C-alpha cells in the first residue's frame, strides 16, 4: 500500500486533517486503533467555546476559541445549536474575578454583555436564587460525533482512505525517514504495511505512545474529566460558573438532555478511564450551587475522557494551556514525522489546517487550505447522533413498517440501515458498539436494556452476527453502558439497573467479570 500521508488517530483532529488534505488534492490514509471518536473527541461536553472561559488563564487559547467557534457556527451549522451562553456568579464567588471578567473578555475581543440577575433568572429559571452577577456570551453546543463523522465522510468522498480498528505497531525507518508504517487489524490480527511520504501523529492522549514507536519522547500531561447526563434538558443556554476554572462549573444543553461537569484529575496511565462515584458526588454538590435542580434531577449516565495537554511546564490539569502544539520531529532525527497535540474540540479546524500546511510544504504542494471558507458537507448517514432528532424524523415519516428498535430515543430500522452504510463507507466494523456510537441507540433512559436486545436480534436476522457472536457483542455493548451507570446508582437509576440486571444476567446469563469492569 502507498499513500502520500498516513494520519494516526481517528479523533476530530485526525478526521479534520484528512478532509483538509483531501481538499488540497493530497491523498491520505487515516488509521485508528479503535473506532472514530473513541478518545477525547467522543467524551467531551459538546461545548463550542466562545473563549470566555479562558480569558484570564489562557488569553491565546481564548482568542483561538473565539475565532474558530465563529467559523464552525458558519461552516458546520448543521452540527451546531447556537444556544448562546451565560456566565453567572453566586454568593461567595470571588468578586474581584467578577469585576475583571468583562474587561478580560473585551481584551480578547469576546462579547460579554452584563445583564441583571432578574433577567438571567427569567431567561433560565433553573438558576439559583443566590445569583449575584450574570453575563451573556456567544457560547454554543456542538455535536462532536456528527462533526467528526461528516469530516471523514467528506474526506472519503474526495479520495481519502480510512482503516478503523487498525493499530500502528511500528515504523520502518531509512536514515532520517519513516519508510513504512506497520499496521495490525485488531479484529482479524492481519498485519500489513503502508509506504508514505509523510506521517502525522494525531493520536490525542495516545500520541506519546505513537511517538515512542519512533524512539521519540513526547512530553504530555493527562487530565481526566468526568461528566453526568441528565434525563431531560434543564436549560436552553450553556451555563458557566463565573469563577476561575474549576470542577462542576459548566452545564451544556445537548438536544433533549443536559451535560454537567467536569472534573480534572491527573492520570499517569491510560488503561482505565472511567468515572467514579466520588466524582459524581462532587459534581452534584458543586453544580447544584449554580443550578439547584441538579440535586434532584434523574441522571441516566456518566462518562469520562482524557484531555491530552501539552506539558511544557509543570502544573495541574487546570493550569496547563488549552492551546495546541505542532511538533516537527526533524529535530528528533526524523524528517517526515510530525505530532499535533493538545487543543480543544473548538479549535480542531485550526489544528488540522496548521498540520496540513506543514505537510504540504514538505510535499511541495502549493494548493491553499480551503477549510476556513468551505462549508462542511452534510451526510444523511451521520445525522442520527443528535439527541431528539430521531423522534421527529420517525414521526414525520409515518411508516408503520419501519421497525422501531429503540423506544427511548425512537431509532427505527431505517436509521440503523443508514448508519450501517456509513460504517462500511468509513471502513469500520458493524456491531452494537459502532452503531451506538453513530446513533442514539443505547443512550436513552434504559441505557440499552431493551434496544440492545432488539438491535442484536436485528443484526442476527441480517446475517451480520451469529447467535454466539451476537451474545458476545451484546455483552460488550452492555459492559460499556454499565461503566457509565455504575457511578450514579441511586433513586430511579438504581431501579433501572435492577431491571437491566434481571433481564440480561438472569435471562441471558451475561454476568460481567471484574476484568470487564
């Protein structure tokens, strides 16, 4: 196999780079060890930053977020809900920080309009009665899955290639050049190699491990963040706590639900990225000060991701920059290898553009980047990630023959067929987890208790799975759901878990081992 560029990592930066290069006429192969958005790109709160959160701690990142957020709103509007945002302070918050906030925003060119407490509570009645200040900012909510899938779909349409569930196992070097990238399919064990003129390490939190395959030391810091998902949408806008960045100070609307968090816990290893009971309790206690309803709301899931931060100086996860670094490894002895690390979902386009600029300079390609002006194409197969979309589309279609596979999120068989077509186009493997990643299957209040069985049976009927394969696939799917349910087992969520255990352990014998948890 040959290609001009191998991109390692199927997160938002990797797929954004594949699209950028394809628009310049450069061929690329994207390889991902797991599935698309399996890392931080699929485990964030979906906040499209205005930049206001970083005006004190990281003004450069604030300006990047300001500019890139505005571009995404314009160029990928079908992935964005332009909610607007509020920064609010409650009694006891640092009044000097409150007083400095509008000036810091103005210095970064970010609109922050002060409104009265009464107006803020009129806009968002869930806000605390202890509010003492409020500012409107241009935050928004973005669907990270839809955004990533459309980037890759457009890249593939333009001639790029992708290999999912494919791990990089090593590099064959010839002097100062990577001659071939060695790959192994994680599902079949098949090994292959691809020759490339340039190699880009966009592996996110795993970028250090990829660089190590080339005997390069990459300094990074890992900060785990956990979040909780409510069973209903509590606010129309993004709500931020007006204080220096801390835990549990953001509430983000996501279609029909809300996402609250996050935490920042330093990690030394990447083998167990799961939310904990302690984090859930801490999030609830702190966030309820800003939005009291969070103390009594039903939660349907928790999840965790890792921020891959550039560790250029010592510090904890909150103090390290949210900017990104483009690292040319010529100084490390390899002339056709670079790493792109750090950054945020909001700045993915800029990160991809800068990486593509360097790659094209090395290749002698003079075609300009187009992602700053060209709208992102929308693909029907990728639309089913949006919370609340499926019920509207299913009811509008009104087809009684369209089998409903997920009652909580009203995902019909026709949607699953579209998703399967998209998976095949992306070079992925069809299964419960891959379908769940690309749709709302398993994301409702039952967390896969009923739709998991229906989808498994549907795949068996289609010949995608045999009986034994289907049970193993169902076990894997429910294990992933259980990891997110475990830290929130109280009240209604506990009742739901008891039902799920009775159904799947008692009826199907799908007990989970400690190793799987």
